[in-house]
C-alpha cells in the first residue's frame, strides 16, 4: 500500500485503494503478498465416500480388466449397492481410477 507508506491513515489509504480498512490492516500485518502465500489445502474437506468399496470391490475389477472406465465402475457399484452411490460421485471415482493407474496400473 503505497498510500499508507506516503503517510495517509489506514482508513484513507484503504478507501483510495478500493478495499476495506480491515483488508488494509491484514495486508499491513503480513509481510508476504497474498499471491506469494501457499494456500494449498493439505486436508480433506469431507469423508471419502468410496473408502468402503475401493480395495475390496473396485481394485480387483481394475486389476482384472485395467481398461475399465470410471463410469462402468460406478454403474457396477450402483447395481450392487442400490441407492448408496449416486451419479455425483463419478468425478471422485475418475480421480481415484486415474491415481490408481498412475501408481499401480499397467
């Protein structure tokens, strides 16, 4: 905040810069710019919905037929466990399958 360094008060400098006084105080207190900070999340935001069936049911299917797609696996899960695995889990399953193929697949 160049205006703050020029001698303006926190309130005036923040108003001229186009953000709140609270944001100005947060920026002044932190030595690193927000763009320079590591904001990578290293924790899960929700429980893994596939943990119960991944090792017991899905990995053996992938080992037997490595070319299976995640949509086929999800359809199989929905057939074996009706109402338990909705369509919205497809992207999570796609990520899991891609990770499995990269680490353990052919």
